[in-house]
C-alpha cells in the first residue's frame, strides 16, 4: 500500500512574499520635455508656461508618469517641477527620471506601508520568478525591511530557495 504524499511546503511555517502582489496596475508613461524645446535645443520659459496652461492634463488621470528630456539640452529643474505641478492630483505618481526610476518609486511607496513586525520570528521566502517587471531594488528594499524581524530570509521558491539571512540564536549565559 502506497504512503500518503505530504506537502511539506504547504504545512511548513514558511511565509512566502511575492513582490508581484505589490505591483501597481496603473499604466506607466513617459512625459518627454523634448516636445517643449524650441528648435529641439532650447527651453523657453514663456513657451513652456503657455503650454502648461493650455495642455489637457486629464489624459494622465491615474497614470504613473516618468518625466524626462530625451534631447541633449539643458533643461532647468524648475521646468520638471512646473510640469509636475499640473500632474499632481491627476496622475497617480510622478517622478523625474526613467521608467526604471518610476518603478523603483512605486515599490518604495508600497513597501513603506508594510508592517514588518507582522513577520517577526518567521521564516520568509521572497519569491523570485515572475512575469511582471519587479526591479531588483525592490528585492533589496524588502530584504532590508524584513531583516530586523524575520527568523530567516530566503530567495526563490519554497521548494528551492537560496538562504540569505538567518537570525543568530541567543545564547544564554
């Protein structure tokens, strides 16, 4: 007679955290200030202010926006700030930088809301493989957040993990 197969992973105290569960579903979009340059080289304040005043910012409703300038032009910081003032309250998130910078900022926001004490003295597996573009920085950020509390931290899948950290045992005198 065959023995019953027991799923040890399911019955273990391991807590699996999948960063894909924290992925913001909103659309990501780049806003390129190059479109506001005069002759593709110079940013003129008067022109930018007129554009900002007249532009329909509602098309960015709920989106996550990365502000860049793809041209090799000197764009003063205030120009990004001016555009950001119109996107605030319309877009979900606005950052100055690439889409990678935007993704990092979105994960920073969500990870800052995690109560790490909830994972006190628990073995944690941070799931590694997935289909969404989770930045490597989010894995590092989560590890740093959990380390003071977790019993152990591993990376991968519960059936095949890479150990990263194990809380030292307290020695009694």
